[in-house]
């Protein structure tokens, strides 16, 4: 499998490489205004961020508890990797969600102690001119795992149902065709023996604002911010509608969506890993170590409706 990296600028001087020519939109809510260019995060964003979007916890998980639980689960992931390689299994994980939902960090938590030659982080850049002339799914199919491998897609073919639709990067006809073809493709993958996980990481409005602000004003994270992120500030409702339409059209018995409430990244990482491990049978699985999935933050599409 080819290993791709996101092609985002790492220009820490910030200028035009990151900031679009037009001014970033100011978000206005009943609690106050949010200006991404203002280095001070509004108090109302800080106060509301964690529990925004109906998140069920009022405090983040402690770093100590997270580190302990993550290490236990990563030992199980190491067992899983050996089993997958020995048995020639194929696993695919799709990670979707709003900008700043934590997709990349979740993939990183899974892969941290796994063999990078067998467990791929697939994060494709924008399509080339040649790829734009191909069947839409073609470049993604090229990244599917061979026997004994795992592929984790940090954004996937579902780009077409989200950012491409919202930003006008595809036509309405292409979008409709995608919604029809995606379930058929996924059924073929599953019928061929691939184990397919589809995760949608959902965050609240204020949490997205807080994470965008951190990216904008932290010189170590500015590379994560793109013009698409700026545009997303004013398109929260559009992304919500696109998410709902995508889930309705592509959630199936063969390839269901798993929703993860991800305002707390640490809890989200653990929930995703537990779900994967509890869904698979592999030699030496320690059920006590895997534990129970937190159903307050992980479930089906009904979790956000």
C-alpha cells in the first residue's frame, strides 16, 4: 500500500500560505461573537466547548487514566496485528467527521505501536488532473490492504459527501451518483472478506471553534489550519445537513456507521479502539483488558439525532 501524507503548509509565519485573502468570517451566536483572528478565546467558547452538541461529560478524562487505558488497549492491538498478518486478514477503517474532529489523532493512537509497514495511515491529497478523469473511487481502491494488512483512512471516499459537496468541488450529479455507488462498493468489499469499519467523529459547535482557535494561534499547530477550515466557520449548518444526508443514504446492515462523540479526544480514542477490538475475534484476546464500549459516546446514527 502506498503511504500518503496530507499536503498542508507548515509555514509558521502564517501569511498567505494559510490565511485566505478575504477576512475570516466572524461567527455570531446568542452567546457572543467569535473572531478566529483574535488571539483571545472568548470565555463563552471555553465554558461551553466540552458539553457542546450534547456531550455527556462535564470534565475531560485525566491524562493519567488515559495513558493507562491506552497502553492496555494498544497491547491488544499488537495481538490483533500479529493475528491479521498470520491469518492474511484485511481490515479497513474509515474515519470521517468535521474539520478538527480528531480523525488524525485517532488514527495515530491506533497505529502508535503497530508496524507501519502493515498498518497504513491513508491520507490522500487532493486528486491530480489524471485522477479527476478517473472513476471517483479508483484512487481509494488502490490504497486497500493486501492480505495481512490494515488500512486506516484519515478521510476517505466520503469526501464527496462532505467537503466536496459543500465547497462545490463536485457536481450535484456526481454527488448523487456517489450516494448510490458507495453502499454497493462497500458491500463488494465486505463480500470479498474485508472487515470494514466506518467511524464518524462528531463534535459540538463550540468545541470546533476552540480547536480552530488553538490551531490559529499555536505556532506548533498552525500547519493544521487550511482555507477549507476558514470556510467551514460559516458553514456549520451546511455540514450538518450533508452529514445527515450521508448517514441516511449510506448506513447499511453490511457496512453500518459508528458515531463517536469526540469533544474529549481521549475518550474518543479509547471508544474507537475498544469498538474495533470487541468486534473482532483474534488469538489471545483479553476481554477484561478490552473492556466495555462507552455507549454514552459511541453508537449508531441515532446518537446524534
